[in-house]
C-alpha cells in the first residue's frame, strides 16, 4: 500500500510540475531558474547525508547512491547557473567596437 501511495504522489508531482513549467512565460524563466537552482542546492545537502550514511538497514548501496546523487545534483546546480548566466548575458548592452587610431 505504501508503494501505491508513493507512486501516486510521484505521478501527481510530475504532472503538476509539467503543467506549471509549461505555463511559465519566457521572461520569467531566468529568475525562476535561479530560484530553483538555489533550492537544488538543498538536494546536495541531502545527498551528502545519504552518501555519509552508515546505517546498517540501508545496506552497502546507500553510500554509492548518495555519491551518485551528489554528482548529479552538483551537475544540475552548476549547469543551471551557467545557463542562467548565458541568458542574462543576452540582456547586457553590447560594447561598441573601438576604431584603431
């Protein structure tokens, strides 16, 4: 029964997330992406806790899954900030080319 409830929550969250992202105008994408990247930083903290777990009930697989989560969450955060920086760079005024004197 717990598995069915978890699958229901996951499906509902995926559907809701897709619907919310699909309705975001392009002008709001960059600020929202920056905010979501900050929230994804919290994922790294959870992944570090999972990677350092020594709980016997979790087994030997938990630290490896935690390590994979740390790597993937870090790629997500860094990549998000790189994309955000590139998008914000499009709004910066362009410098005029200097003439040689």
